[in-house]
């Protein structure tokens, strides 16, 4: 028997090709699919990935969008190839398997279960509610960076932390300006802040959870950069998963726009980190 006649040819991307593709494309333009088991996803996953374990794919592939390019990955590439063949056979037009799987992916990974950080989201939020939630997350991280800056005596490290805090303040201001257009009764930013999710941190963590998770010392500029990249990766992952849960509309677009900004922020941090070598 010629087994090859039963095997559908699948396209693939290596790590650098996949990373370049994700960097260049808007998050709404493709699907990133993780076909590993939930415990594997919880340990680490590419930010924004949708989890459908391979064994559940035959029942759940209908939740995906066959008209979008789909990048599939697993641990080393075996399950993703099978999943890609299955999707192609179900009419998906453009499917790629990640060569080497997540083991070939160098850095920039998120952690946590598929529902981690989702307790604030019901799925039917209004645009105003999404802005308030995002504002709270940005405010939490900005406050953290500012507090860390006060603790550091090293001028370079302190300057970097202050710059990171300022970036989050800029995000907050932009979110507030959008909110004012939607709710004309709000004019003062302090009034708006009274509506923010209490103690919410970027990445969906409360202040207490955040301190516990990222309690290691930020002793050098390199430590600060690496920690910031970890945090921003978690934020990117949460924004993308929030967006995936929402119906089409303005709230979904706002979250995707924030995710795009986090991608740019991560690149900037990575560029600075490269110069530290």
C-alpha cells in the first residue's frame, strides 16, 4: 500500500519565518493554533495562541476561521503536522506547521492556563467597559515601574524604569481620550479613574499576585529589560485572548490595537536588550 497517497502535503515555517510572519501581520489576519495538551499550554505558550488539543480538533475545528491563514504548533512538530493535514482536508485554505514546535521558539513565551487572567471578562463587555479594564491594567504596570524606579540607585536602571512607566501613562491617556468620546459626561481623568477595576495589573493580575509572581530583584538594566519583556509578553497574551473571547465590534478592535502596541513595545525592549550584550 502506498501510504503517501493518503497524506496531504502541508506547508511549514521555521521559527524565524513564523516570528517574522507574526511580527508583520495584524493579529486579526491569521489564527495561531496550539494543539498540545492543556498542561503543556499552561507551562508555556506563544502569546495569543488558541488551544485546541489534537484529540479535540475533530469536534472543535468549526470554531476556527477557515478563510484565515492558520499557523499550527505543538511541542516538536509531529502533532502540528497531523493537525495541519486535518484542517486542509476540511477546507482550510492556508495552513502552516511550525517546524520544531515550541521547543524551537526562542523566548517570548507566556505562561498560565487558557482561562488565567480571564476572571474580569464576561464576553459581552461594552466598549466603555473594555477601556476601563485596559486602563486599569496599564495603570497597574505603570505604578509598578514607577515604584521600582524609586528603589534603584543606579541611574541607568532608574531611567529605564521611568521610561517604561511613562509609556504606560501614554497608553492610559489615549484610552481616556477614547472613553471621553463615548461618555460625554466624563471630563476629568480623576473621575474616570474612580471607575477603573481596582488594583488591576497589566496581564490580568492583581497587585498582590503580581508582586508574588515577579518578586525577584531587578538589580541591573538587563534584569529590568528581561523582567519587562516577561510582563509585556503576559500582557500581549491576555489582550489577544480577551479579544478572541469577544464578539466582533469596537471592544474587540481596541484590544487588538493594544496587542499590536505591546508587540511593538516588546520589539523595542528586545532591541535595547541586544545593545546590552
